[in-house]
């Protein structure tokens, strides 16, 4: 749908754009056909949009994908990967042989959905509703930190607008006035199993986008002049733009155009051959795309910073690890690449001190946990070290984003406060009892659960340059400082707080339960039972050597105590680590097995069977065997 202000491109440019769009369509058909699978019809609908974007508006140095002034192109509708890879061929960075010969093949970097195995892909997509939230994070970096003129272009599918994360992203884009962000929605009206919720009701799409503070433009997604005009307007907008493009699924192939039942299916050979011929056959167009302007980010992001001056704590003083987390962030602020995000609980997660001291590097995401993680993923694309915090229980809302961050190889640092029954009277809705299991399962993740302020600060400091997804679980209540300032806590290590060569049983805890283990060890010592106490602060990777030594010293008598459900938690991590040991293990596993209620911390830990009495009793039973 054109407007009266639409500029008309010269005929020569229109012919070149039509040829490029035809090539993108042909290559999408050929690559998915050779693979025998893929989503060609979803690619065909957006080919005109991408032809204009690539040739005229995407400012990108394809020889230098990490150049700081490059625009960013994200396929939130990652299933349209045949189109994305066809764009890469047209940009001259992959060959026709690679495109057609390796797409979706074992070992190929042209996977079914895009991943950063390709240097021109910022984040893994394909789990719908995630590309735009990541784009918000990249745009935040550009506008608020880098202060560079690059633009973030995100291709979305109309089906994924049913995902709440899309609207979380547009809400935050509007809130932060991200004029450097454009969402291009391919409204082809067909999803996987039929028509989409709104089909071609572009007016409803428009009103929804505008309600979130975005400028919405409705265009005919196959009118090259209209597309060009809209993209030019988006580049100079004063706020975020949503380009709503009415398209036809399967455009260019009459056999499948606007017909159901073709989603996610390679075209049969006869249809594909007719389509390729009708579209003018195979081409080898290479586009000389616009180059970005030179420039450097305003913030210098060091490859590795100096050791921070960490907060210091008096041994025996009672300090909550969530407080130590917040104070560690303040120490890390000496690094200009450290940024902090919070989900409107900064007074509880203790990130508010960072927000007060460094407001330019703090991003309030409010109660939108998917966007919280999505923004962190986007910020790390630009080299920043994002620390994102909320209640540990609420990270479950963003679990798919965390999972996809692992696939992206994203370096993000998550903190979950108020974990376990330890939080007390708030009740079970606020108690994270599944988070260790969930975060352990994420590819390439690190899971840390410090027991005191000193270890918490030291572990947080180590995550700043740690690859992958890092998770620090913090505690609401205040507990005695166990360690001396300057003690080291290597990732993958543990600390032995009690014990010697004559230990009869090992008490293994992490976080709050370490303190219960220590109290139980004192009681056992009074009974003449020597108990080893291990602070298993690194849950993943785990200190297998310390566990093996404990098994051999104690004859396999282990009491494992965790403020977590038994499935997938610390006990499971220990048994996995010792599965091939070949020596007998007699493990008493104390974990939360029922549904907690409100109560005091002591009441709830006792009721769950992880209090001092339960630990002492389990150890006595094992020692007697």
C-alpha cells in the first residue's frame, strides 16, 4: 500500500531489484529442495523485502562482520533460513555450492535455523518471538552505549506476533525510544497449520504496534517502491518503527501461492523446476550493498579487565549473598563494559546501588523476564558484559530464552535471588526449587551457589569474562561470613570447611545448607562422629576430585543437603559425577520433597527435612552402618 509521499525508483533500479528478488526466491527453492526440507514458502513471501533492504538500506561491511558501525540483521522468523542464506550468497560471502550443496546437511554451518556458526548471524533464532527481544538489546547498545548510527533490522513472522515476547520487546523499544530499531513483519497470513490469528487485518496490527509507542507503517510487501520508501523513513525515525508488510506466502510460485498445507515443506521437483524457470532461472548476482560510516563505540570494551577491588567482609558477620552480589557489581563497574539489567526487583536483588551509581549502564526492564534475558543477549552481541537479575523463580518465565542463549554461545550473567524455602513467609509461588536443574541443563552453562558474602563476590567477579550462560543463585537471609577476604574460589572447585583423614561421613551442601551442615557437624563432633563438610559452591562444573576423596575417606557415606527439589539438583549433579566411580556410595539425599507453605526460614527448612536436626540424624544413621 503506497502513500502519496512514496518516491518512485528509476526503472533500471527496479529491474535490478526484481532480478535480485527473483534470485533470492530461486535460491530459497533450490537450497530447500536439495535438502529435502525447509521453509521455502515462508522465504518466498519476504524475498522482495530483503532484496530492497540488502541492496539499498542495510549498511554492512560483509568482509568485516564485527565492524562496530555495521547494521544488524536478525531473522526472528528463523525458519526462513533459505532466504537468509540466499541473502548471504547475494552478498558474496557464501558460494552457490555451499548454499545448495550443504544446507541442512550434517556438519554444515547452514543449519536448519540460523546460529552464530555463521559470522553474519548475531544470535540463534528459530524459537519464535526471540529475535526482536535480542534486537532491542542491540539497539539499546547502539543508542545508549556505543552511540553509533547503526540500525537494527529484525524480520518477524506474523505468526510469532502471538508470542507475548514480541510485545514485551515493542513495549521496551517504545519506552527507551529506540529509533535505531525496525521490526519488519512479514504478514503472509499463513502459519504452520492454517491461517494466523489476524490474517491480513493490518489495521489491528497497526493499532497494536502504535499502542506500544512504535510508529507503524503498512505497505504492500511486494511493491518495491513502497518498501524502499518505508525503509528510508524507518532509518530516519524518531522512535522504533514497525513495518507491516502485506505479503503472499509462496509468492512467485503459482502452484503454492496463498495456499494452505505448504508450510515447512520443500517444493516437489516438478513444481520447483517450473518455478525456477518462470522466475528466470539460476542467477549469480552479487550486490554491492551500502557501506557503513566509519566510527568507534563510545564505550571501550576491554578483552579482559584488571582484577576488581572486591568488597570486604568481616568473618562471622551476617551478610546476605544477594547484598554481596550487588556490592560485587559496584566493584565490577570499574570495567566500562559491565552493564546491569533488572526485572523491577532491584531493591531485592540489590542491583539498585549500581543503578544509582551508574544509571547510564543500568537498564530497567520491569516485569518482563523474557525481554530481560533477550536484552542481555543483544547487549553481549556488541561486546558488553550484561548481568541480569530477578527472583530465581521468575527466570523460569524466560527459560526458553536462556536455552537459546546457550545455543547462541551468548555470554550472559544471570542472578536469581530469593531461592528455595529459605525465603520464608512469601510462600511457594516465590520459591525457586527448580532453577538449579533448569540452568544445569543449558548447553555450556555455569551454575554457582555461594554460601557467604566473600565467596559470592569472588564468584560474581569471575563470571564477568566467563564464556556461556553463568548463573549465580543468591540467598535472601543474612548468614555468617565463612571465609577470609582474599580466599580463592575457582570455578569447578569446592571448599572443605571441616574434616580430616578419619572422617566417618561427609556433609555436602551449597548456599544456605552449608550453614546447616556446619551446625550438624558440630553436634556430631560432640557425639564423637567425625564429619567432613564440603561447600559445593560450584554446582556446574562440579568438583569431582573432592567428591571422590570424600567417598574414599568416608567409605562412601555422603549426606547431600539442598534447598531445591531432588530432581536435577545438587544430589543429581553429585551422582552424575560419581556414576563411573565403581565404588559403593551410600548417599542420604535431603531435599525439598513436598509443597512448601508460608512460615519462618527455620520452620520451612525443618519441615522440608533439610534443617540441622535432619542433617544430624541422617549423618548419625549413615555413620552407624
